[in-house]
C-alpha cells in the first residue's frame, strides 16, 4: 500500500467534501485548487501531549481544528479556548464519556483525526477514524498487542485510508542529519544501531500521596498516572518507537530489509518501590507493590540483511535523559553521547570529530526548509516538522512518510519483547505486516 492513495480506495468511506474532490489521480489543476483548501482536523485527547500538539498545529498554515474530544471537561475546554483564540472559531466539543470520539469521527467537516490519549485507546481511535474515512495521526505507540498491530494494518488496507504514527524523533534535527549522511553513503552500508528511551519518569508515576488510582489527579497536573498500571503488569520494552523510528529509517526496514527476530531481557525491578519508600515511607502500599517491569530492559533485534539493533528502556532509575543513539556502518560511526562522528578517510585517524563538522554539507533538506519555523516548538522543533509532514500528506492525499506498516512494526516491539522476557529471553519472530511487500517497497521520499 505504498505511494498515492488511489481514488477508488480512498473514496470508499470518505465523507468529507474535501476528501472526495482531492484524490491525487485528478488532473494537476484540481490538485492545485485543493491546496488552497484548509486541512480540517480534530483532536482526541488534549492532556499534556495533545495540548502541546494542538498549540504547534495552530501555527501551521492552512489548517483548522473543527472538533475536540476529551473525557476531562477542564482539558476539553482549555483546548477549545486555545483553538478559538487562534482561529476565531470554537471547535465542537465531545466530552460525553470515553466512547464519544465515535461520534466525532463521523463529522463531515474533518479530513484527519489526531489521537493523543493513553495507550489503550490508540488503536480503537485510529481504527474508528480510518473507518470513517479520516486520516489517523496517532501518538506513540500506535498499538499495544500483535493483534492491534494487525488491526491497524488491515483497516488501513481495507479502507484505503492512511495511518501515521506521529513518531517525532525521526524529525529531530540531528536524526535527520544522520538520515542524510546514511542516504549519501557517508557511513557506508548499515551494520548496527543502538538507541533507547532512557528517561527518569518516576516522578510522573505517582500523585502527591504516592498513589496512581485517583482519577482526579491528572486534573491537578500530577503525571501520567494511566501509565503506572503498565509497570505493574508488563515487563519488556514498553516504549520502543522513539529510538526504533530513526533506526528503522536508516536501515530501510519494510523498504528493502525487515526485522526478523528479537531477544529481550529485563533487570530486576527496584526503582518504583524505592521511589515510593523514599518519598512516602516504607509502610506505603506502593512501596511494597510488586512491579513487573524490570528497571532496565535490553532488546536485541536482527534484520534479514544481517544488521543488528540494541534498544534500551530505562525509565525508573535516577539518570539524565538520553536517547543514546549509535549508528554504525562499514565506513564510520556516530555516537550521540559523544555528539561525535568518525568516518574512515575523512576523520583524522581514530579521532572523533564533532557532528557539527558535517552540518553545513549534510543538513537534511527538510530541516533547511522548515528549521527556522520549527525550532521554537516542542522537542527541538521536531513536533512542528512531524505535524507539518502529516498535514502535507493529508492535503496532498498521499501516504505519510511513516505509514501504517511502520506504525505496526515499530509498535510491535513491545509485545514481542514482553513475550521474549516471559520466555527467558527466547527469540521471538516479527510478523511480516507487509506480507512480502518489504522486498520491493521503495525507500522513503524523505530519505532520497
Ligand atoms: N511523541 C512524544 O514525544 C510524546 C510525548 C509525551 C506523550 N506522548 C504520548 O501522548 C499520549 C498522551 O500522553 P499525555 O502525557 O498527554 O497524557 P495525559 O494524561 O496528559 O493526556 C491524555 C488525555 O487523554 C484524555 N482521555 C483519556 N481517555 C480518553 C477518551 N476515551 N476519550 C477522550 N479523551 C480521553 C485524558 O482525559 C487526558 O486529557 C500517550 O500515548 C503518550 O505516549 C508522546
């Protein structure tokens, strides 16, 4: 399901006037006319992340937000106010319970729906959006189980409606620079990459009483308490998409190569018990709770062509934030921790060079175009670039650069790593979500 979204596949299920007239096999003149139309969006979930994305999105040209859904009245109204202040029109609110998004997606004045709710809701919401003919832009990870990954793929294939997981680390300035270096062959043929989500998140796991079951706590701005139950029942890499997104792009995963299997192991679990004990005393029930999640998970992946990947998930120990990328090919190596690169024949013999040395020549074209506007927005500007690329795909009726196969393949690492950990680090095979198309799918346009 690569390339343009065909008229037949897209019209099925599409309700909006914009979509019906903006199919890419129409003559160029028609497409140009549609560029002048606004891309009409809705947000589902406007907590911390959704509100950040909304603020960024409202700075893009040619967009309007027509509807917002959130189960918390305060969050919903905050989003409505923000959008109204910027665009002069108040989006319609959907706040009548957790299933109200199903009414929202049926609106005829929407082209796309952005989902930034807790993880359990990502697949049901993206699927509902696609079935209603709306592009789905879904936060990370897009799915929690192998079945959900398949559901996303099958729904997108059957409806012809794209789904983009909004993996913003792919659009970090340095990650794009690396992508350009890889594509220009400067690092040679890819061999090995490492990366991790290594972020001390303990403070966000509990409210001001050391609990995570108070439904009102998130109204008081106390962390992502919906996350904590995952640490109680799951053990693996729960958040792999930030590091694997760029790595998969460097390695052309699902576009010439594919992940074949992984093995995963977790350390013992200490961090959350110690956090609660230190803050609220040893008698607190959550100081003695049995957290399934090991403090440091390490997952190793092999690709069909013979590349290797190491991923870390490390969120409940004291440590500075670090994505820890290492990108290594037959001609050289980049290491994020050193902010340095070494390229055989270019760098002084066995001496690291600052990555800045290569900035001017190899800055990614996307960053050259969007960087100035992007950099005042979240995550070093990558949130702006992510939304820009999503909106561009919707406007042009194209597949987004990160398509549904990427969403499934990057997200499935979580359930596969859990299975491997549970089986004593046994190898677990990746499903082939493309059903063989990975052999002939072309590398990303962004990458060429
Ligand atoms: N890409 C990134 O860099 C990044 C950063 C932070 C968070 N995230 C992702 O964003 C998502 C949200 O995280 P957050 O920190 O904003 O959490 P949050 O708790 O602050 O926000 C979630 C919002 O969803 C609402 N919600 C829950 N169920 C709902 C339902 N059924 N219908 C409508 N609204 C519902 C909640 O009321 C809340 O306002 C998570 O999936 C997280 O992984 C991504």
